[in-house]
C-alpha cells in the first residue's frame, strides 16, 4: 500500500500530555508527528500485544497512536516518556 497524507487528530489525553512539557519538546514532537502523517517517515514500530497501536520515537519521548487509513487520520493517543510508555 502506498502512503497517502493523513491528518493528525490529538486525543484529550495526548493534549494533556503535551501541556505538561516544555515548549521546545512540544515543537519537536508535533513536527515529528506532522512529518510522519504527511510522508509516512519516522522511527515507527507496531506495538506488540496491542491491536493496531503504533509508536513514534522522538528522542526520549514516545508518541502512541492508531492509524485510520479509511479516514486518512493518525489518531494520537498519548505522549509519554520512554520509561512509562509501555506499561
């Protein structure tokens, strides 16, 4: 399947996670997510043990998300530090 640009939808938990971070970190994370949504490029892996959940690595942060190819959406679920992202 060829990648087509997706829009990014930030869930309330993800928005709350971002509000707790410093502005430069928020900028890095949002740019990385927008780049992935537009191009499909990034350090992305499917999460084991979870149905249709993926993670994007941005430094020490993990952006957990789902893909909705039908609606061309990347649905961001959480933004967590590496150590607690997989619990």
